[in-house]
C-alpha cells in the first residue's frame, strides 16, 4: 500500500472556545426578556395587568390592532435577546469579527440607554397616569430584568472581541 502525499495544506484558524461564564451570560440575556414578554402576552390576551378596559382600548388598541402590535413586540424582543448566543457559539465563526464586536458594543450601549429611558417613562408617565397599586409593582418586576441586558451584552461582546481580536 502506498500513502498519498498531500500537496497543499489547509490552514484553519481556530479560536478559543467561549468561556463558560460568557455562555451562561448569553443565556441569561435571553432569559431576561421572558418576564416582560409574558406580561405583554398576558395584556394581549385580556388578562388584567393593571390597565382598565377603557385604557386598553383607547391607548393600546386592545382588542384590535394592538394585539398584533404587542405580540409582535414580545416576539421581536425575545428574538433580539437570543442574538447574543451567536457570540458564544463554537459551531461556526461569524464573518468579520471586528465588525460584529463593534456592532454588538453599539447594541449594548443602545440597550442600556433604551432601558434607562423606559425607567424614566415608567416612573413619570405610565405608572402615575394609567396604573395603580400592585399592578404597578408587578409590572416593575416584570420589566426590571431588562435593565441588566446592556451590561451583560457588553460582557459577552468583550469576551467575543477578546477571542477574535487576532
């Protein structure tokens, strides 16, 4: 038997696998979006979430077009929260890692600013105008996990950048 000579070597670039903490952090980001998504789905399905029927109809269009909007928003939010899982996958490498890291860093800053603006809106307009009592507290607890998405995404992005910077 003869052995075949390999004339051209294939060069593959392997990066270090994502650290365990980065994987767990990416999964935590996806879980942070679940409570507010469930709250929105409850609102769309007619379960009492603190708004009167008049407010739901007049301000949010529920029942009506508002149901599709609220459900679409919940689905979009959860899909966006699943995107950081792409930064910790070892199955395939994202094209242009530097661009991905810059985009993820910008998304992290945007998520943080959006969460902070929602806090201002929640405590100034929404809670004092339309909601009261326990429903206001429950809503606050449902939306509270969204505030850590920005910093968690920054940590996952840093890990991704560190692994792919060469």
